[in-house]
C-alpha cells in the first residue's frame, strides 16, 4: 500500500483519476405497482458498443437457453455455428462429434486448429427474476461502504443469482466469498456461524474486498505498465472484476503476457483470448458473463412496462405518487 502511494506521487497526475462517491448519474429508479428498485443503468455498455461484441451476445443466448439445448460455437470468438438439443449431441460417439466439428470448420472456412465448443443452456442457473429484487439492496450497501455500486449489481447477477449455493471450492452466499476472505473482511465464519448467508453482511464483505484489495491491486497492475485509467470507465470496472474472480496474481500474469500500452476495451478483449498462470477459460469468461447479464437486466427492466426515472431527476415524492396511483 505504501509503495502504491509513493508511486502515485512520483508519476504524472493524469495517470489516473479518483472516483467521486456519487453514482446517481448512473442509477435509475424502476417503479412497479408493488414497489420501486434502484439499479445501475446499462448506457455505457451500449454507447461503447460492448453489447455488439460476439462474446457477450453469446452468453446472453446461453443465459436465456434451457439446459436441454446447446450452442455449438467457435471457442476464440464465441460465434455460434449451430444449435441443437443436448440429447442429440450426447447420443453421438466421440468420433462422430469430431466429424461434425470438422464439417463445421469446412462450412465456415475455419482453420483446422480452431477449437469448437459445445455449450449447454444455463437459464436454470441465471435466475434474473429472482435476483432482481436484491440488486437495489446491494447497491445501497456498497454505497454505504463508499464503493462503486456497479460492482454489487455485476456480482449479484452472475455469482449465485437468486440462490444460496456453495461452490465446489467453498465460496458461499450471494457474493460467493471464500471463508478466509470473508473472515478477513470482518465476517464470522466458523463451524456454527456463517455470516456469508446474511445478504447485507455478505454485501458488506464483498464491498470491503473490492475497496481494500481488488481496486488497489488493479491499480498497481496498471501503474506497472504505465497505463492511464479512470475508475468510472467500464473497461476499468471489468478489469477489477477479473481481480475479484481470478485474484491479482493471475491477472498480473495475464496482463504481463499481453504487455498492453493502453487501457481500453481492447485490453479486456485481449484478456478474453489470453491464458497465463491460473487465468484460464473460466477467468476469460467472467467479464463476458458480466456484460451479458447487464444486457439481459436492461431488457427485462425496459420490457416490463414499469416507470423508469433517472435518479438525478427522480425524487421520493414522485415515487410515492406513482405507487399510490
């Protein structure tokens, strides 16, 4: 930490800018008959054309696809080549599956070395209607901790949406904190008490992790490559999410391998294509999932028929009047 502070004084002031602890310009209030919710908008995803990239579009399809179906896709680009039932695909021998892959490579003029994945639908896991009511509370807790609430929304949508499941490695709760990490962030986790189950405490632990570890480590990595950044930029937020998921050591390894000269959408796209240390396929997919889930949430909200207001102009009297009518 002290080394980072020293570096910040030694380097040009324009290298990075701090975030003001007010995100109202990015928040929208969604008012339904039975209540209101405050969430983060998806404007930058569309304005900066993230929504047009094949990777988030692919995962958007997977998140909405039933688990009895699958998409045959190009591993490097996630371009979909075919859709079929899992039963039909799994009924084939391994030899026949490879013949199908070869025929698709030929039909789409792909290199013979291009990997082709078969990805199963996951709408049974990504339960957006169930997780939606919790987003507003997550946004509130993160703001109370002085942390960008965009992270709360992103993590809630993809880690364990609307569920309380323990991962194979022991992560648990709405924000999927590991036991040791949760304890380090002030939560009680022992044989009789596991505060990761409590939404508010889990959110508080996640916010502290983002603030105390993920953002500072992300900055250190970028500073080491002389990369300028702004904490409100979407690419920076996605970069921090990679640290949250894969850890700083693995993110540093993949960035060192890429050796970027600037921070931008191109850096994140390069991370989707590059492996290093333990930064592999799951790590590459993480921010693709984050973007896809935000796109789906935006679609759900704007197709719901609810009244939607920019939080800079909305006020409590407006909300009360709409709910009473």
